C-alpha cells in the first residue's frame, strides 16, 4: 500500500462516524509478519501495536480480544474468566465471516457483526496505540481512551510474554 493511497474501509468510516481523533499509518505489509513487522516499519514499540484477535469458545460463540503486539493471550485464563471450557483462535474464513475483514487486516471498528470485545487491561495506560484500520498494511494511531470511548471493551488480564 503506498503512503498516499489509503483505502476506504468500514473501520475508517466507523472512526470518522464516531469522531475519533486518529492518524492513519500505512506501512509495507508482509505476509505472516504480524506486529513485529508493522512496529519495525513504523518505528514504534511493538508493545504499542495492538493486535485484534478473533476467537471462539467450545460452543463456537465468537469474541474479540485486543492484545499488545509483544504478548500472547492465555486462552486458558481467558476461558476461565468467561466461564467456558475452552477458547481458541478462529480460522481465517470464520474471522472473515464474523468481522468482514481478512486476517492481517482485522479491526475491532466497523465489524460486520457485533461481537463481545475484551481488551488486555494494560492497553488503557499506554500513551498511544496503533490498531488495525481494516486493511492489511494500515494501522490507526490514537489514544487508547478513544478506543475505549467508542467500543467500551471489557478489560481483562490474560496477556503472557510471547
């Protein structure tokens, strides 16, 4: 994605609709590069790059969790908090079915369906976050308070060092 051509995505439309103060941050996307690549390309700490993960429980009920780029989700701890037996990542087709976004371009903003949203609680204390804006190679930089204001995620403590 070139720096001057930013696609119109449901996420960007949702951010504008809710008058979120954000800066689009395009970068050169690499297949399977994840937050490590986006942080490197944008010159920011990977801890501030927030990944949007779509998971489901044993009943196939979907949920989203926002996590620091340099951490993993303890699915065991998350399942315990949710009162379910298991939680596991969705396959790419299921992610797209629930959100309307492809893996690598999944945003919590402008999703196709309303899905319960959880957020690692320490994200709220960051000075800024960079989160997917609905397209591979495009993040939105904003204050975590903006994300919280619009999406009202449920704070959880399920992050473990990757």
